[in-house]
């Protein structure tokens, strides 16, 4: 649609059809679009600007914890992918294969990277010789291809963008510490920047990364009550170092295999922001990742260009100087009401309206996107108040999401209760589990719920005296179950 | 090699074997490494940190000129690539093809993007309807694959990283203005940030981008006298808008095809920095893109940890606060001399040594990487003097490169002179040219020199009364010829 036809229409209410509501926001807020290739999306400038903010804030944390960025090849020879048995089994069904280059058939097929452990393993074996070379703390920002059957913009796409950390350590303990340090960093990132509370813990063996010794994850609850995995951190043990022969001479001149980790977060986080915070008027962006934090809208009456516009432009300067991301929407072909709806759809956290009467009164009108509350603010206090309101919005989005998570985390001690909750209320269900994969499979087949995560304080002692909801045997842990994306 | 074995050895002198010198710097400064896949390199953290600086400085300029970033798919259906006749002919020989995904053969082959005009053209035709949607000023940072036969790290690799701008305009004039604005931006970038002077102008039809109406480029002279194309800016005219049906309703309600441009710079710029500034001790990095601008080296004697180290750490704080990128190299397993050689190899612009006698004298010793000059500086003046010295180094690298370019740009009015210069001196040769492709082909076949660029002031009138060095007919322009990478 051209700008003049592109009226902001009512979107499907979230409560009526969550999937459709999500797809409509993605389109109408111009976050992403479909392409003729199934499951491959294009990230439009507004969506990409959210990703750029996420990227910058995550990259700062990755570097502050001592990691450096590098860039590894897009392709991985098939023989490399086959070196780690679980890895090839897990990823082969999802690989896109390059079989010809420059008019010639290749002798060996090349995988378009579904993840980079295999090519990085080869290079680490070249680079690492001594304990003095350790730890290796590398990260890369890259595109990834996985041939997915069911796709949805941002949440599950054939191509996506991510960061993947790949580290090597002298000891098993250091690798485990790194894995958990990153898990904590991801949790803090989601809660601070995305205003999304998450549950952190380990995955079950069924749900772990193909080739990992142990996978940890953070899981969030979306506002339809389904869980979304927001990031994973894997302790790879020596699985890949043995497969790729990554050895170092230790402090006692003995050759040892390195201990590795890998960890990642993706453009899926943009989808999480939509689903955790959006409402029936569209997106509600957390100010810290919003491309536009404040939109200034002149209310055009009479000689507004002489009276209102200068006040709006002065306000823009003031807010920019205060370090805020500001947009002035002075387009004349749209009414204020049309603009309000558009910027609500795009989730701009704070709208500031200035009309002829406001100029006379020396004030502006603040309208918060999250709760739609109005507040007159003296022009002299714009910057201070805007910064404070943005902080309030960030905190209030987080508080609402946390309340939602608390309200939708329930305990079920029996399978009947468990099924009832999943059928009628969704959310997280905390239930005792025997630790067996068979029970996990059976519960999944019967209820579509999987074990999302087992936090450390839900292991062993926490389950004492309780019985598995599926088999009735002694429980080993209290697991967080949910239906998930 | 492990760190303790990895002694900085003498590299092949530049004058003896330029190619080997280049390859050795890439390896020994740990900028990049080879992979088992021909032509695919891995960019190691130190090389990637240079690229991150380039990226940030370029991205700032791209955004300051009103462009926004987006992300388009990695794959392009073969049928899309075929829509623009010249484009498919130019790129097909270089394409890597995905033919299978997730265990199934694809119905249509997908090209791994060799450039993105074809997929972007399809999307622009969906998004653009009215003159109100114009101009579209998009850029993307992405990886690109071209199946190259002869490769060299950074300069020509099967996969490389780049930014590609893709814009749409209402009129032919606006598109031409955009093309030239970007060309000027690229020139200013290379000269300001990379300290590399470039010649800007148009390409000949033989050398233009496959599908462009006119290609402009910036060309630099490397220190072996060969030219390197540092960036291109294409006026696409309506070639792609007609192929992809990108139409808009103009201000008179008439349907028109949009006018487009595209433009790009790549990781090749890292190679240019090596080749333009490096010397027999290794890299010489321009301070503005150097990952480490200042390396602080304590001279360890006696109780240096009580005397020297605190002074070094205080200096680090002071320099960091002044916004400089600083590294302290206090490793005990290496001698100062070893460290000097390593940081020279890595091109760190400024080395600051502090030893016991310096602490007593309240000073530090500055050593400039570019000219290896030493200078004692009072500890109280560290930050001010370091910033000034870095500016001097940046300016002095540029001045040296400009002098080299001037000294190696010669005029040849006859083919005999032309061949003599190329055979014995290399560099740019400015010669009158008739404008014919046949002469261009003949000169290339006989001398391996191509027309790199024709600056605006070398067109028409500038060539008046002069004759083509190849055919003797009336000259239409004075062209910059050179052997090139």
C-alpha cells in the first residue's frame, strides 16, 4: 500500500485469534514481510532498527565479559558436519545444501551453516596448542539457515540472524562456569532491555542441543500462555574437541582435549517483544530497544506553522540533546488521529502532542503508549519528564509481564490437574517428574506440553516425597512444563 | 603455534615478494586464516575488530545521509536472477547454488546472493506504489558469495562481508545525484578513516556492474603500484525497475518506473589498509580504525610490579578516560623486545614504554609505529600528547600514501611510453583514449592494464587535440589505466 492508502485499520483482537493478531502486527508495523521463498522473511527497516538496538546492547555485554568477535565461513563441508554423531543426526534434516558453484558440480556438498560448531572446531584445532592459548572466548554475529517446515516471522524462519558464542577452556569446571555466566547474562538482558521476565534452568536430555553435554535455556511466557525459548547456553564438554581433535598441552605438559561451550540468541527476540507486550492497538515497545522512543506530533490548526511547529522543533532539539531517540511527524496529508493510531501500532513508547492551546499554556501533552494515560508537562520540563516517563514505561511493562508470568505459573501434582490447566489456562505448569524420557514423550504426545526448563532450585531435594505426574514413581525434579513455540 | 612458540619472525620484505609479504602479514598479525574450502577465509578477532571499526564509521555516514538499514534474504530464486539479462549473464558464472533443503531436492535452484538487486527488486515492487513512498533509501550489511577462481584473503574471497545500498527515486536526476553523493561519501571515508587517497570517476562500459546504466568507482594505488577498487556506486537507471516492475504513481497520477541506484564497500577495505600502509615490520594501522591505538608496555626490571606496573595502570586509566583504545601488555613470558616486534607486526599506531628510570623521571617513552620515532613525554601530559600523536600518525600515513600516489601517477601520450611505464614502474598511467571497447580490450590483452576510472575532469574537453594511445583516433577522455587487483 502507498502511504496515503495505508490507513491503520483495526487489527484482529489478540483474544480472538492470537496468531492472526501477531501476523497483522508484523505487517502493519512494517517489521517484516514474506518473500516468495517459504519461511524466508525480509526484515524491514523498523524491525531491523529494533534488532540493531538489541544487537548493540547484547554486544556490549558480550565484550564486557571478555569475549571478542570473529567471523567464520557460511559454508561447512558435509564431512565436517558428520564428525560429531549426535550433531549430524540433529541437524541434517534441517540443512540447505550447496551442490554447485560457478557452473560446476562440487565434489563435496557444503552445508549452509545451521550452527557453526563444526567449522569452528576445525579451526580451533589449528589455533590451539597450549594452555597459554586458553581460554578462547569468541563470538560471531551471523546469518543461519535451517530448513524449517512450519515458519512464522521472527519466531521460526528458514534464515535468521543471531550471535553464537564459542569458547574453549582448560577444565570442565571453567566450561560449566562460562555456560552459567552466559545464561545469567541472557536472563539479565531479557529482563533489563526487553522487559521480559524469564525462567532459567537446564533442559532435559530430550530437549538439549545436538552434540551438547548439557543445555541451559531461558524461557519466557508469551501473552497467549505459550512458552518461548529466548536463548540457550550449552556446555559441550569434550564432545566436539574429541571429534575435531582440539588438544592443548596443559600446565603439566600433558595433552588434553579442551572443554567447550556455545551459546546463542536470535532475531526471535523481536518476536518475543511483540508477543510479550503487544495489545489490540499494536506493538508496545520497551523504551530501551524502541527505534523511536518519543514521537512529537504537532496539532495543526490555523497558523500552526508559525506557532506550533517552532515549539515542536525546539522540543525535538531538547529531547535529542538529552540522548533520546525522537521523531517529529509533521506530515500534512494525515490527521492527528491517523498518526496517533499509526504510532500506537508501531509501539512508540511516548507520544507528545503540542497544539495551539498548548503553546499558549507553555505545555505539551504526554501520552504513554503502555497505559494510554495523558499528562500535561510544562515545556521547560520536557527532557527530564520524558526520560522519567520512559523509565516508568520500561519498568511498568516488565512488572505487567512478571505479574502475567506469576499469575500463569501453576503447580499440578496430578496428571488430571496438569491436563486441565493446559487445556483451559495454558501458562507454565510446575509438576513433579521422574526424570525419564518415556514420561516426557508420553506427556508431550498427550498434551502437546514439553519440559521447558528445570531451574537449579527445582532439582532433587525440591521434589522429595513427590511423585511423577505421569508414572507415579518417585520424582527427581519439579519441571516447568508448557506448550511452546 | 602456541603463544610461546609464536616468535615474531622476520617476514619476507615487501620489495622482494609483495604477494608473500601480504600473505605473511595476514597470518602473523592474525587478521585472517584459510579454511579447507577454497577461497573461504575466517576473519580472526584482530582482523574483525578492524572491520567493526570500519563498519561503525561507515554506518554512521550511511545513516547521517538519511539511509536506514534492513535485512533481505540470503537466497534468490534462479528465475529472479534471470529477469535482468545483463545481470544474469554477469553473475551466473559466480553463483553458488542451493539445490536441496532438509533432505529434499528443491523445485527451483536458489542462488546464494552474489548481490541483492534481484530479490530487492521483487520486494520494492510490492512496497512502492506512490511518489509519496519515494525516495526509498535502504542499506544492508550482509555476507555475499561469489565463486571466484583466484582468491586472496580480504581482496578476493568466495565469501565476503559488505554493505549494499539500494535506493529508488522519482527522477533520473535524483538517482544520478544519489549515485554521486555516495561516491563522494566513499572517497571521504577512505581518505579520512583509512588514510588512503582515492581517484573517483566513472567506469567504462566494459567494467561496469552487470545491469547498471553507469558505474562509478573509487580506485586506490597499493604500495606495489597496482590499483585496487575500493568501492562502487551504480546508477541503475530503470534497468531493474523495468525487469521487476517497480512502478509508482507520480505527482500527475501517471504510472512510472522508479529510478534506482546501488552501491557497496566490502571487507576488501581491510586488505587495502594492509597494502597501502604496511612495511617490512608488518601492519601500520591508521589510528581511526586500529583496534588498539596505544599499547602500554612495562619494562620489567627488579621490583617493577611495585614501581612500574602502577604507573602503567594509571596511564591506562588516563588514556581510556580520554577515549583512546588502550592495551596493557604486561605478560611476563615475553621480553620487551619480543613484544615490540609483535605489536609492530600488528600495526599498533603508538607504543608507550615505561621502565624504572622513566618512573623516576616522571615520564614515558612514546614510539610511533609509522616512522619509529621515539619521544619522552611527561606522565602528566600523556593523554593530550597521545591524542595529538595519533592525529599526526593518521595525517602522516595519508600524506605518505598521497605522495606515493602522486609519484606513481604518470602521463603517457604514446603506447610505447605507456607500455614502458607499466612494465618498469607500474602505478596509474593517464592516457588519451578513443572511448572504444576494442582499444580497451587490446590494451588489456597486451599489457594487463585496464581503465580503472575516468574522473569528470578527464572527459571530453580535457582530451581535446589528443589521440588514443592504441588506435591513434581522436581521444574522448583521459583515462586512468593500471594493473589491478
